[in-house]
C-alpha cells in the first residue's frame, strides 16, 4: 500500500538501491500533533510552506487524554481535549497541511537538507523541521509499575478512570496535574488518595482548595511509595511515612488503581546528537524565538517548555516556530 499521497510540492518519491529506503523532499516538516504542532501547521500552511505533519504515537498529543479544557481562550463553556484537537486538526488540514500517521525514529541534522527517518523506513529531506514531539509521563521506577501496567497502574486518569468506578484509588504527585487527576477520579471513585512525599503541595491555590474541599479525597503528606501488591492486579500500596525521620513507619492502603502524575520526560532523545538540551532533556531555544542551535530546526510546545506546559502557551510557541521557519526560508540563499 502506498504510504504517501501525491502532493504537487513534493519531488517524486524514489527508492535507494542500497537500503531500500524511500526518500521524499518537503519544504516544512512538522513532528508532533498537539496544540503546538497543529498551530505551527496552521501558520505554516497559510504561509504557503505546504507542511507535512507526522502525528506521532499519540495523535493530538496529551490533551486527547483530558476530559475538560476550561482555560483555553475561545471556549467559554469549555471543551473536551479530543474535540479541541480535532478542531485544530481540521483547521490545519483546511489550509493544506498534509497530516500523516507515523513516528520519527531517527534524525540527521548535520547536513542540508535535514533528514528525518519515519517508522525506520522512510527518509524525509526537509528544508525546515519543526519539532513538537512533546513529553511523556514520568514513572517512579518501581518494578511493580511494570508488573501491574494495565492491571492497576496508569498515567492517565481520564483514559482509565472509568474502570475504577466505585473503587479506591491513589494519585502520586503534588502539582496541578495531580490535583486534576484526583478531582476527575473523585467523581467516579469511592475514595481517592493523593500521595505526596513533601510537607506541601506545589499546586496552584485554586486547585489545592478544590482537592482539600472534596470529601472523598484524602491527602497523604510525607508519604513515599515503596511498592504495590496484589494477586495479578493492584490491591494495595506500601507507603513509607516520614521517611528518614525518627517517626518513620510503613503504611499500607487498600487501593485498586495507582495513577502517576509526577511530571513528564521530553521526547527529544533522537535529536540529542544535534540539538542542545538541558539536564532533563528539554530542547533549548534561543531567547524569544523557537530557533534551536541548528539553523532550520525549530522547537515548540512541551519539548522545550518545562515551566508552563499549558495548551495555550504550546499553541503560542507553535506560532513562533512557523513564523521563524518562514523567515528562515525567505532569508535563505538558494
């Protein structure tokens, strides 16, 4: 089956004799399809860059796992994450973005045009690359997380919360994401624990008030998760209260679901040989731009934003990336 549909701005696909890889040339390649990627696509398409987008493993990005988005401008009554992503996708396609399913598996930014391999078999040669591959959920590193994956352990309450209706669950984390997960689960579950290793939560005041005032949410401060237990599925968690103090003690709670909300890891590994990153893997961009250290390569969204991580800021950075790409191409001497 043909992988690509014909486009008038693309050179005819050709096969290499040595590797059998398919090569395609594009003016603007966008990797990732969250608010940043789709916004970049809208602006790039309107600028006649005829962008090609590969959606990645999670088409629509992390917002597709969010039930209600209340703080994105233009939606006074709110909107679900999947609906909003579909709206953005339709808008990007309306202006001519070629949206495709596929995953970037390798990159070579050492020469021009830049080369990105899709699904280990197709090489895209691009004059500009906009990276919007986002970030993935972080885990505690317990063996039990792998043991009970899909059997009580989840990093997405809105994806899996329904399966725990009327049951007891726990959420690990102390930020707004953890509060949002806990509040969502509290409307489905009998009891929700929030497990926090510190003596305080770093969540915003309004989110902290919401979880504190929710009757079936209990916040367990100064608790570290040691292990999970159960016969084939999660039946409980082993916690260490006040770890490292004279009052340290082991606590067991009965739960059926264990949800992670402790941050994310930027999906930047395949670019590490070319792009400057910080100590946690977030791609560095030049101040007030989406430009990376490699000319013609731009980054936007959660892959370069470890601070705000909001849909609206991601969209704004996607706009920057497309505008920077357009200016780069217009100033480039052919």
